[in-house]
């Protein structure tokens, strides 16, 4: 069985370790936990590893966040991975900082990266792991907040939350979506 884990983010030094790039950071942590490294692939950075006999392909689209759909569709088709084995890791303004929620499907909720993925896949039926970044920003400053770096307090709490996100992804691959949601959501 093969799985595609897509961490969303933006390429380039200006975006490294920003709130919007938490998907990339989780993908990096997952790759490290599977003792694999990223290399350049078509429209992505790609890594692959094994987990309990399952092949795990991790991608970080290099198309920028809002154009992630084309890269994800390409790799699903190229690797012949069913959409049920796709998990998209993304930031979420609607969740308090550090909150982790796995969902089997859903709309984009104003997230342009998810909007693009839904357009390319022609479905909302794909799993996503939403990583809460909070919404502590002044009116009109959403873009600055999302593309900004973590506060000192957030940075201190980030590592354990990323570790739990990696546990959730591994559970998704080895135990399935339903059990993972029952075990981890609301914790």
C-alpha cells in the first residue's frame, strides 16, 4: 500500500518557519522520523520511506501554496495512489494555536491552497490534517500574520505539537483515518 502525504507551504527563504509553512515543517519532521531526505522532483520536493510495510511518499509542492493542486494531482497519478491514501497537512486560522484536527473531507474554508487542490482533484473527499495557527492579529493584518514567524512563546510549544502531528500521520498510514481521528482529535 502506498500513501501520499502533502505538506503545504511556500518555497523560498522568506517563508521558512512561518505560520503558513507549518505543513512543510511537519513534512520535514515526518521525513526525519522515517530516516529519509528530500530530493527534487517534478513540482515538489519528495521523500519516501516505509512504515509498517507501507510505502510513504512525502511531498512539499514547489508551486507555492495557492497552486498546490497541480503537484498533488500529478503525484497521485504518477505513483498510482488512490485519493483515500492522500493526507494534506495545512495551517488553519480557525483553530487555536497548536490544535490538531484530522478530517476525512470538507471545503476549503477560505484556504487558497485547499481551494486549488479541490479544483484539481475535482473533489473535497480527501483527508487533511489541520494545524491551528490561531488568529491573534489586528483587523486587516491577516496576510502579515499568516506569513509571519512564530512568537517566542509559540516557538517553545511548537516542537511537541509537530511531534504529535507526525504521530497522527503515522497513525493515518498504519491504523487508518477513523481510528486516528478517534484517538487524536480533541486532544
